[in-house]
């Protein structure tokens, strides 16, 4: 018998693409804020829970200790806060934060071309 067994209960597999829709962090109304004293992985220092990571539709939650949220691509939908069993994530009004708390991604992350596919004016990235 093979050591690598196929799991017949998995019907679909996909790789999440962080920020596939482009930068969204500059137009959201609310942003998630994590209270690490309540967050299960941060509190226990064990890789556990991560429901925020599992349910995030934009794949902006980093499954790490401590849990991090990439605010550059977070659209502020609040699903992470709703799914958190320990209520460690709360949504706060975006206008109470300074604009420097959500910096633009590094040029390397965008293929070295400044601004490619990140315009808020509705333009689309070339070649997609």
C-alpha cells in the first residue's frame, strides 16, 4: 500500500491569490483590528484556529503567529471578525487611521512597474 493516500473527500483545491482584484485597502470604510490577547494562536503560541484565514475572501490574512492582516489588499468586509470564535477581531472606522498606516506595496511585488493594475480610476491592468 502506498504511503501517499489520495483523500477522496476533497472535491476541489485552489491556490489563493492575494489581492487578485488589486489594491483595495484605500477605499474601505472599516478595517479589521486584531486584539492579540484574545487571538487563539497568539495567546497559546500554537498554530490553531485560523478561521479568519480560512474565510477571508481576499486571502489577506497571514496564517502565522501572531496573525497578521495585509491592509493593502483588505477590502474591509468583516468576515474575519464575524468568524472569529474568540472575538479577537473587531472592525473599526477607517477614517480614524492615518493614510500612512496602509502603505503601497513594494515595486518588486508588482513586477517592478510602478502603479501597474492598481489605479482606483477603474483602469484595468494590461495583459489580463
